[in-house]
C-alpha cells in the first residue's frame, strides 16, 4: 500500500550504471558524514516515531553499519570509516533496548533484527572474537525451541546468522545447527 506523502513515485529514467553508482556513493558518504559515535544516527521521520540513536539492525545503527561495510566490501562504495571503536557500545545498547522492549521473556532469545545477535554478527564481521562468536551461538541456540517462525524474533533470523557465521568462521558448529 502506498501512503501519499511517504513514498516517492517511480521515476521513468533509463537505466544508468554510472548514475546508480554515483547515487550509492552519495548515500554512503552522507551516512558516514552524519554518523555520531555517541548517538549513531538520527531517526528517520518516516519510521513511525523511532527515536534518534536506535541501535537495532531493523531501524538503526547495526543495519546501517552492516550496509555500509557490505557496500564497501563489494566495491559498490569507496566511502568507509572504522566502526570498530563503537562496537561495544552498539552491543550494549542493542542488548538494553531488546531487554526493555521485547515481548515478555524474550531477552534470553536471539533476535537478528532487534537484539544483540545482529549487533554481534556485525561486530564479528568487523572485529571477530571467540566471545562474539559464542554470543551469536548462544542466542541462536536459545531460539531452537522458540515457536516463532518469522525473521524478526525467531529461528529464521538465527538461521541467517548461522549462515553468515559459517561463512566467516568456517566453524562446523554453524552448519550443524540448522542443516545437515
């Protein structure tokens, strides 16, 4: 459903790889220029009241950092910055936000998009440690018996995390978790 004033109509422009690359570079540079190591990024007015500095993967800093790193890694953007100094703060804030806003008794479970599992996954990409790997594994393990079958809260998010962890670490515990 398109909400007037919230979405822009599609442009009928001809495809231009150069224009797309320039737009990606401009967006990445703008995001890096507006990054605040204490407050991360301001909330977007179209995100239904999400506060400034949201740490989550879904609405906030974890997702932006993941995207900027990915765009740089694949050569789609040359703009880059070192986010490693804020990873501890990012983990702490995602954990605190998840514990206070998640459904009852979910704080022990992993949420790729809202909890510290997503932040730990991003931290593993940027500054891998055994402690981070164990945190992602603990959160994924906690979701095995969770009856929720959707990406935000349940096992599908854990499966995505396990796929990325298997790729990054080559540790066999990730493959054994969700596929044979």
